[in-house]
C-alpha cells in the first residue's frame, strides 16, 4: 500500500463508477475503508476541475453530517499529495452493491421488502437534512457484512437547493422522473421516482428489465407506470406501491419516507418465491411445510404452458396444484398465474 496524508493508505481496486475508482483503504483509526478516487474528467478545463474539487471538499464536509444506520458513512475528504485527485473516504460495505444480485435475476420479494424498508429510512434521513441523493439505483445500494442495507455512492448528493430543487447532475437516465426531463432539476420527489424504478428492477431482474420498454425513451411522454410489465408473482400491493412512486403528477406521487414505510408495512409477510428466468421460460420455487412447490412457465412456439407441482421433501407423493391445461396465449397464462399466486 502507498501512504498519503492523514495516514490514509490506498490498497487494491474494488470497483469503479461514473465519478471515480473505488479502492480498499485503511488509516490509523479504521482497519478497512472504501476510498473513492475522483480525478479530472477528459472534458474538464483546469478552472472547471479546480471548482469541482472545491465543491467535492465542501460536499464531503456536509456528508460527514449525514449519519444514519442506512447511509454509508463518509469519514473525511482528502486532497491527494501525490496526484491531482480527491479522496472520498467512507466506511467499507463488505458485501458490495446490489448490482450483481440484480443482474443475476429477480430478487425475492421478502428481501426487496427488507432492502426497501432500510433505504426508505436512510433516504428519509437525507431528506430531513434537506439533502438530495439524485442517483438511486441498484449499484448505489450497498450491503454490510451483517446484512445492513445502506444508501451510498455520494457523487451526486447535494444540499444546494433553491425552493426544494437542485441541478440534475449525472443521474442514471432510466431513473429520471418526467419533470426532470422537462426542467433538468431534481427534488425529494424525483429521488422517490428513482427508488420506485429501483424496486421494480430488483423484483424483476436485469433480463426482464432490458426486454421491457426502457424508461429513458418514454417517461417524458407520460403514463410510464401504466405501461410496466410485471412478473405474475408480484402482488397487487407491490404494484400499487411502485406505480404510486412513479406517478407522473409529482403532487400526487408517493414521495415521503413515512408514506412509503406505511405501504411497505402492508406488504410484510407476503409469500416469497425464488424466480429464475431463462430462454425457455420462468421457474418459481418455494419451500413450505416440508414440501417444495415448483411452478414452471414454458414457451411452446407462440404459446405458453404452465404447471404448479408440490413435491415432498421427505416421504410422500407429488401433487399437481394447478396448470394451464395445455398451451395457451401468454396473456391468458399470465392471468392464470397471477390468480394462482394470489395477486
């Protein structure tokens, strides 16, 4: 490791993001740290980079105040003495972000519920300090070794708001609310729009998401929430919550931590299914009372066939719990499955 000011030591690279590389680090107080190294961009003039460095130091000082169990703690900001860079020094989240789990497939709804609940607490704490995150997405939600969920990657966090609004920055384009497309501004309400998109993506996984109409091309037209396509096991309560977060009218949008937590409380305890998607179809599995339930949706030409079977995990015989009765149109199969799942 190389040593820098304040006895900060920079170790191996952990990953990279829009604003810079992230390395493992340590100092005299913290055995393990995450250090984001922010360097000038190709388009930065010397004057622009100096201004950005000054802003980064200022924001780093502000972020130190954002202490909450569900927010990645920023310890300090250092100007490097060996290169033209800023070091944003934070607590290390050992299990990384949700980006890889999201890319692997749909995350079980009970786990998304746990994630959503903790992120709502963290986001509410930021908003209570009149700060905006401006870039909520799976890659910016991190997990500690003990499972605690934290909102992180503070390259865009700001408290420089005028009448509750701030410049948009470099937010992920698929998570921009309709008003952001029109005004180029962000607010507490646009943070909740991004959270709604994030929850939708976590429940469906990347393979499903990329086959759907991408928000960046149609959100500005309005009515995006009504065009969402859903996996049939996603309950009506989840759908209503996410649609409420994605309301076009920011005056009616579900956009406070308290309202979101109240809605999540109504979802607690719902049956959770493991869901896997591949080129041939979708498979759901769940274990309950000594039995393993398997639901298969299989593509057969232009039609689809599904069946639900209960298998004993010990002695006993398998039982058929439901089926499409043969190949049917996809819309019919989806409706039958949603009824089976109790949605």
